């Protein structure tokens, strides 16, 4: 069964190692195969990875898109260790990401990493509000 992706005008997706940018009108694509796909809303750019959990998300994204995810493991585990030591309340979220990676469910690991980023943003907001 094909994956149906609808793109807004100008929206981008990553398909494998290629960035595809839609033209000026809405488009519907049907994609068959096993290449990794990311919609623009799920893409983290290097310059946006300005916090520890955003860096983790970026690394998980790189693992998802890579032919050999293991080349990113050292940095990933170093970042996870630092975050878990700095904020022990994040350990359950970290475990969820780790479990998805260990079972090879890289897209689901990316979704779990998004929860980690969201939780980090909540913690930062709480600190700023006093």
C-alpha cells in the first residue's frame, strides 16, 4: 500500500537523501517503497538545534535518514547521558526513544524524541516563569 502525502504550495519533504520542494499548487503524491520520508514540519535544521533535546532530535533524525544509523550512536548516547544526568525527570522519555531505536523503529523514535523536546520546552518555560 502506498503512502499518500499531500503537499501545500512551497512545502518540502525529505525522501531518502533528497529534498523535494513543491511548486505553487497543492500536490498529492503516492509513494511506494521503504525510503525514509520526513515532512517539513518534522525536519530539524542544524541551526535550530539550540538545546540539548533538540540536538538529540537532530541526531535521531540523522539516524532515521542514514543508510547506516550506527555512525551516529556515539554522539546520541553521549547526549542522552548528559540530559538524563541533568534532568532525571526525562529518563522515561529517554527510555522510550532508546527502546524505539533498539527495535529499529527509527520514525517512531523520532516521534518520541519530539516529546522529549516538548518536555524540555515546558521545563524551560517553568524556570523562566519563576
